[in-house]
């Protein structure tokens, strides 16, 4: 999914979501080559998209987020901060 300056790829099997910001090294490594299989869209060594604890959330512009805990709420907060939704 393309939104604003981001490409968002979600995997139901394995339960992870990847956010790539256009123009970055992770984006170039992933999309500036032929994608031959679905796993080519994964960058498992990306930093976490959102680092959170009880009282704060640190949000990166790109990264990986697994579907665990309160991931929907964290992702909604990310959209509100990074994409102004």
C-alpha cells in the first residue's frame, strides 16, 4: 500500500508489518530490484517501527512491527504522527 511518502507491506503469515519511507536505504534495497518472491519484501533486520513502554512511544519513520500486544493502537498513533491522519 502506498500512502504519502511511505510503502506499507503487511504479512498475515508471520504477523509483521513493514513500513518503508521512499528514498531511504531500506526502500532502495527492497524496491530498486526485481521482486521475485513475496519474501523479497521483508527486511527482518529493520529497526522496530515503534518502541513503546508503559508511558511513552518512540516512533521511527520506517521499520518493522510484529502483530503482538496492542499493535493496532500503536499503529494508529504512528499514522496520526507520521501521516497526519
